[in-house]
C-alpha cells in the first residue's frame, strides 16, 4: 500500500490523478481488446492474413498508447500546453508533407509512411489543436488587449484548410465543433457562434456540390436506393439480431460480411454478439468520461485548465457519438474510429495522448499551486 507521506513523482501522481476517470478509460481499453478479438479474425482471414493479425497489432498498439497516456498524465498544465504546441506544429507539418507526398487512396491523401510506419497526422493534430485553442481563448479572457481570439480563428482556418485539402470532412466537422464549443464556453457573443454554425453549413453544402464522395454519402443516407448501403444496412440490422443480450461470443454473422467490422463498425459487431446491454455499457463509459471531465473543468478556477479540459472532453465524446451514430444509421458514414475500441494505430496513440492530457489537467492540485499559477499569469500580463 502506497503511503501519502512518500514524496516520489509516482506517489504524487497516484494520489492526485482522478482514479475513477482512469478506471473508466482502462475499462474502454479492455472492451476494445475483447471486441477486437471478436471482430478482426474474419477480416484478416478474408484478405489472406493470419486470423489474429489485426488483434495482435491492436494489442501491440496499446503498449505505446498506454505509455503515452501515463507519461502525458504526469505533466503540469504548463507542460500540457507546451507539448500541445510542439505536437500541433509537427502534425501540421506532417499534414503538408502528406498532401505533397502521401499516396492517394479513394481520392484522398491522409496517410504518410515514415520509417516504415503509416501515420495519419490529422489524428495527432486534433487533441493538440483543442488545447492550443483553449489557451488562446483563456488568454483572450485574461488579457483583452491581446489578439488571442483572432489568433484562434487563424489557427482554425489553417487547420480546416489542411483537412479539407486531404480531404477529410469528418475530422473537419469535429474540429469545427470543438472550436465552436470552446468559443461559446469562453463567453463569446451568440451572434458569433451563430455565424460559425452558418459558415459550417455553407461549407458542408459547398462540399456536397463539389466533392463527389461527400455528395454520394449524403445521397445514400437520404435515399438508400440511390447507392450501395451494404455495410450500413448490415450494421443497423446487427442491433436487431443481437437483441438485448446478443447471440453469444463468436456467434455473430455481421463480422463475416462487413469489410470494416474491426474499424468503423466494431460497435455493430459488439451489438450482435454481446447485445444492446454491452452497447449501453459502452455508452455509459463514454458519457461518464465526458461528464466527469466537464465537472472537473467547471470546478477549477484556472481558465486554461477549464477550457482545455472541456475541449478535450467534447472532442472525445463527439468522436464516440459520431461513430455510434453511423453504426445506427443516424448520420451519413464518416469513417471515424470509436475511441479505444476500433482498430487503428495512429488513432489509438493520438487518443491516448489526448486522454493523457485530460488526466493531467484533472489531477487534484493544492490551491497554493493554482494561486501561484494565477500570479505568474498576472505577472506575465503586466510584463
């Protein structure tokens, strides 16, 4: 048993980290291992790989992901901000390289290979983007004379431009959602929030008119007879076939037919084999993580910590909601992973980095420390 009197970095981390939040995240990781074992073997067999190829890689990706999550959770708020700046700069640079040298797959350039490793740089950019926007809005509130809001808008335009150029409209909508939520939380006028919603709607309509695959997805969603809805229909049917308690581990049929059963539609595989009860349990875990984080954000007096925690929680929850809504055929297909459940290396490591920052920001800190941070910020303001 670890004593509170021990003054080591690990002991201080252990007694200050939000253990309930950490437990909920690890429960998602465990659920991801189970569902990967259920969903991935048929996909691997169908394309001529070892049946446990994707499962083994899923577990392999978990090792660096957990290391990144725990290491990041040791950071101070200042360390979180600095790491986010570095990660965002590197990620945006890699997105530019992807656009220049990345292979084109289905009309999009989203991946680049570095030292034999496939990297989707936009995944790492998302949590870092949320933290940097939170810092800019916090500075705008503390120091009205600083053009921080204009800088946040410039950062948004830069990020959206890169994502649209790939194109990746799912990630673009997620980034816009987080930016708009932080803009609102920071106390900006509703007319500007309404303007952002209007611009986003205009952008989506423009994408519908000018980008064929976006138009095809929306048309298939609005009118299933207009195109191939094979995967979405199977995913939606799996919830009916699974019922409340599922057909049993290994008894599902959807995973044998869905090409993306281990990635975009792993939630549907879980519904068929383990039932709606499992789906509700996963939903409860995601909701707990988001609401717990938001409650901790509300309780802190440090504006940067409040905004960054809220932004990371909203990004995490929105991504989960998008994936589950696609599986239920409530929105058009987006190609977005279910956090810690879906297969994917870049996605998992990036999510671990974002959650690690969330754990770092929600750690309990003595009021003296928070007051000293506030005093330092005030000194910088008058310097």
